[in-house]
C-alpha cells in the first residue's frame, strides 16, 4: 500500500472546482479524491515500470494545488504547449520526465509517462507517451520498492 509523505495543505472541493474553472480542465473524480486526501507529496514506495522497452523509473513527487514549490498550476503553464492536448502534468521523475493525467477522451482518467528526451515538435504526436495505468488509484497501486536493496 502506497503512502504519501510530506503532502501539502489540505484543500477543499471548492478550491478544486475553482482550479478547474481557471484552467478550463475537467479533472477525473479519482484524481480529485487524491487531491482532497494528499494534495501532492512524495510516494512511498516510488518505483514504477514505464514499459518493457523503457524499463523502470522513480516517481519523485506529485504536484499539489497551492504548493509553494511544486504548484500544479505552474507545471500546467510550463507544459501547456509541450504535452498533447487533453493531458496535464501531475508528477515528475528525477530525470525531468512527467507523469500525466488524461483530462479528455479517449484518454480521460488514464495515467501516462511523457519522455522529455524524445519530445516531439508536434505536441499531438504521442510517440513519447507511455500508458501507465487506467487511473490514479491503479497507478498508485502499481508503485513498488526495489527488493534488491
């Protein structure tokens, strides 16, 4: 079972709705639940498999709403023209790659890995995107620790 440490100040559903309005985004219910419970933070365990080809990465931290250091709104602004339409960045790994949440069909509620080293000039090209999970709960459930240490 994953736990989130150093999470941010709790937020309300009203704050999430205001965020959605400001950024014209429709966040999935499961992700809203994640924000209500933790509003970002550092997961333990934190390893996840990207794909057979790409291997494993470490989730550094989840962004939060109103977080001074890792504010979700800052990252939405940074990646607005870099991620495909309908995705928002919700976390990162130590290498500068981004974990994304689908906010529009056909990817709504899905979690993807965005590989910045293979960033495409055409941000609608998803060849650097890797499916991770159907939703935030499944993604959290797939996190694991390195048994070799």
